[in-house]
């Protein structure tokens, strides 16, 4: 699975290498695929952890005037794969927690079992919400396909009436009716396309740093500008000693779009009036619909000597209170640690002899307290 670059004016050919399930952007010049050497840039921020949001479109923007059915088909298929992966990840986590509950009912404390039960119920609620969300998307896409077929039929009727010789008044009325239906179906497709776009969730993009191998030097300053439809994100960074990087922004939330591509522009700030554009690339985003966070490496220039590292996490919902796959996995690791701790010294049920001993000790304490011992 690979991503393609959207051609645009004065754009350097680029590609994206990814870990896990994220493929690279292929070059339009069809040059050989370059593997990305591993790098771990150290990134520090001036400000605290803050997430910026750009809700300037999708829910509030007007529907498009011209539908893009082919593009919507591609986004829908990628979205369904992402939702399926989300369901599989949480179902596996649910099965693991259920197994732990069954195995630890005899030799575990009640507080630990209560914590496991709470997590199981939380994952079950999230799974039901995911299933409802997926069914809603299927219904919208099915309605979109119906309107598309009606629009194609109206288009064929208009074409047939237009190519023929002008006939009677009934023929002209039929042509006008077919044109009216074509316009109505087009508007319905645009509305459904906009509604589907509002159900795509969120992309949480975290800045990891630049990697330039011998390109980056202490004292260099860079400006990164990302454009995604009407959404913007501009951040500046400085390369310090020991390959440390300081950036004035840490994370951004983008709303996924159907027809737009993510544009990234990197500029090196040499002096007050001397700025050098290192690269300006446009990348596909439909393969970012994944259950787990992805570390993305983007080739900024044509030679690949400067790379931008981003961590992208997709949330199928556009609310902060919904648990993600990463948070669920982190909780599971915590549960496993506690589970192993309890297994080291399980509190077994005392035998009858031990219970009798505890009762005698308790009675002796009461007699001593009342001076009868």
C-alpha cells in the first residue's frame, strides 16, 4: 500500500516512509524507492503540552458545488478499513481482559477485579459506539450511491434529448424535467458528501522533529507551514547543540477532508530578509485512517537529505472524551503489571484451622481489653 503525491505548481517530488501500516509517497519521476534510516531526534518545546484545534470547516463549511464520487469511494474504503482495525484492536483487548477476569476470580482482591470490570464495560460501550458509527457511515454512503445512480440516469436522459433534433413540446418538457432532476441529484450528492466528511473524526498530529543527517547544524532555524484545506498550522524551531530541537508548538488537530491533500512547506530562516524554501510537498491523507498511532517520515526535498518526522493518531470521533486505542493499550499494560503483582502473592482463602486460630486470637484480645484475662 502506497501513497501518491498530488501534482502542483513548483512542487518538489517527495514521498513518505512510514512505520507499521503507513506506506510511502511514490515519486512522480518513478525513481527507486529509498529506505529511511532510523533516527530519533530529540525535540523539546518552549510551551507546555497544548493541542490547537482548527474547526473552521467540515461541520460549518457549506457543501461543495461539484461532487467527487471517485474520490469519495477511495476515502470510504480507507475509512472502513480504519474502523475495522479499530474494532479488531478493542475486541482483542476486551477478550484479554475477560480472560484475566476468569483466571483471577479465585486468587485476586476485589478491588483489582472491580478495576478490570470497569475497563471491560468501558471497552464494550466504545465498541457499541464504533459499530453504530460504522453503520451510520454505511447508510450515508448507500444513500450517496443511490443519488449518484439517479444523477447518472438523468445525465443520460439530458444527453439523449440534447443530441436529438428538437421535437414537440413534450420532448422539450422532458428535457427540462431531466435537467431539473440532474441538478437536484447533484445537490443531494454534495450534501451527503459534506455529511460524510463530518463523520471522519480527527487527525492528531504531533511534531517529532527534523532529521537532516549532515544537513542540520546547531543554530539553524526552520519554519514549517502545514495547510489542509482551510486549516493551517505554522511552527518555528531551532537546532541546538547535541542535536536538540526546540519548537514553539507541539500538536495540532486537523479535521480529515475528502478532496483536499496535506501541504507541507519547510523554510530555512537564515536572516531577517533571507529565507530559503527547502521543500514544498503535497501528501495523501486517506491512508492515515489507522487504529494505532503512526510515525510518519516525510522527504521534504528531492534528494531526501531533510526529513520531517510526525506522529499521527486518528480518532474516529471528534470529541476528547472518547478513549482511543493507544489509551486502551496503556491501560492494559498497567493492568498487566498489577495482575503480575497480585499473582506473586495471591491472598488464598484461609482454612478452617486458620479461621479458628483467628477467632481465638480475637477473643483473647477482647478479654484482655476488659481485664478478664
